[in-house]
C-alpha cells in the first residue's frame, strides 16, 4: 500500500513540475504540441513557434518566397539605340526616370553627360572637365514602342545660366503627370560634385507635352534641411507619385561624415506640383537604399531598396505610405531602378505593381579612368496581374565568373601575403 501511495505522489509531483515548467515558458496547454507539420502551413498555425517561424507569418505576405507577390528575381536586357563612344568615359547615361506611356509611346528621361574627358575628381574639375559621372550633365530623353529599342530624342532640360539653380549640372530626374501637364523634378547642382558633398536642392520644369518644350520654374521646390538636420546638404532622387489627391515626392539624402556616410529616404508632400512641399515629420522613412524607386501596391506603396544601409536588398511596403516594413529579401536588384508604373498618377487605392523598367550599370568597363554608365532594361514579377514562376525562383545560380569578379583586391592580397 505504501508503495502505491508513493507512486501516486511521485506521479502527481511530476505532472505538477511539468505544468509549472510549461507555465514558466508561457505555454498555454498541458498537451504536448508535437513536431512542426511536414507540409508548411500557408496560414499561421495555432501553436507556439520560434521568433523566426513567427516572422515568416507576420512579416511577409507568404511563408514561401514564390507565393509572395512582393518577391521577385530580376532579369536584365541590353537596350538598343544608345551610343557610348566605345565606353571611353566621355559619354554617360544614368539615373533614368520612371517609364511614362503616352499616346502609345514609352518615354524615359535620364542624366546625360558628354564631356571632352572622363570624370577627373573635384580638384581637377573646371568648366569642361567633370568631377564625377553626373557633373556637367543635362537631362535628355528617349522614346520606344516596345521598351527594348529606343530612339534618343535629345535634350529636355539644359543646364541654365549661372547663377540659376542647376547651372553646374541637372541630374537624376523623374516625371509626374498631373491634370494634363507634365513635370520633371531634378537635382540642381551649383558647384562641382565633391567640393562640398553633393549639395543640390530640387528644381522642376513643366510642359504641356512629354515632348516639351519645358519651362523652368526657376525656384527651389524642395529645399535642403536646416543646419544640423539630416538633409541639410542634399535632396537627391526626387520621385513623385500621386496619393490621396496630393503629390508625394520621396527623396534620398546623404548625411554624416565620410567614411561614416549614411543614406536614408524621406518624403515631402504638396497639394500642387510646384509646392509648397512639406517634409514629413517622421523623416527619414526608409533607412537604406542608394536611390528612390517606389510604386503603388494594393492600398499602400512598395519600395525597391537596393544598396547601402542595414536593410539593403529588400523590397519594403507601407500600407499607410509612411511606415515601411520589409516585405521580401532578394538579390541582384536593379541599380537606380526606374519602373513602368501604369498607376503612378491615378490616385489608385488598388496598386497593381510592376513588371519592367529601366536602370543603369555604372563603371561598365571596370576602368576608373574611363568611368561611365549605361542604361539597361530589367524585368520582374512584382505585379498582382502576372504569374511568372521563373521570376519567383529563389535559388538562382550564378556563373563562377560572377563570383570571381568580386575577388580580393591588391591591398587585401598584400595583407594576406604579410601573414
């Protein structure tokens, strides 16, 4: 009898201890939940999970990348119709605008440099020698019927006379269509890039047709921030969209001192394309990314966040157009992505996404003494209206040459040799 009583007491103590341990671990049930299901559930299961498993259900649209509408690989195609003078560094095209479709033709605008020499740095620059790839540049445009073959049309925005904003260089433009008129926003340099960072507020020109002629507003529409603020020296990459009947311009700024330079993105909003623009009080809104590239998606806005910062190589989403969260992580994203966004200016609350656009490759000949950039097309599946399994593939193989191109530098080889 005593043995039976002892066994009962031991059993009770065991279950009591087990229950106490589970309660300490915040377990809600005394029943063992068993191993995680063999088939990954599409919906979040009602069970306790690790932080990583919780995250794939709470942070992403789907637990598997191929089912995530905001995940894609990117495919690249050479563009026809542009001459680069054998890539000797004297001609460069970079930082294209988003693609505009008007009267059956696609339009892009871009930074165009045609100088006697390649960039020589700020110290050697003068009225004809550029300091950087985007110095002494104008804004040109091209048209296409298919997005692959382009016809260069010439200058759209020429550098104005000194001391008007942009007299040194006009660069990194983007397009807005608003109530039957067209607006090109761009960076306006008043000194060679590199002499004091990239000091350039935002200017704008407008026209009744994407063919021009363009009338310069000749006023700064988004000024640099006040002294000591994150955007005190530069407002880069103005990128306009229409939302809630207002003009939303997302932009990037470089702040901090080299070598600890920080790049983040902010937002300025206006009721009128010519302003006044009010910067959002929560700026910066995106903590990474070298350029601005966004598109309406469902009721919110998505952003391609490439290079620079702790959240680079991500696609992010803000349902309220302000508070961005990581929606997916991808690779080989387009540099200076400028997508075709059919509903960029429609005030939509059901953004359909993007499938293609243009971008640029920098230093295309890998020769810093002949530095120049070229335009390129990218394709993707970030659209609610397209299902392309190849674009959703998340195990992409690269040739050995891709990896070897990222080989050790001479400085690194010398360091290893010393050891």
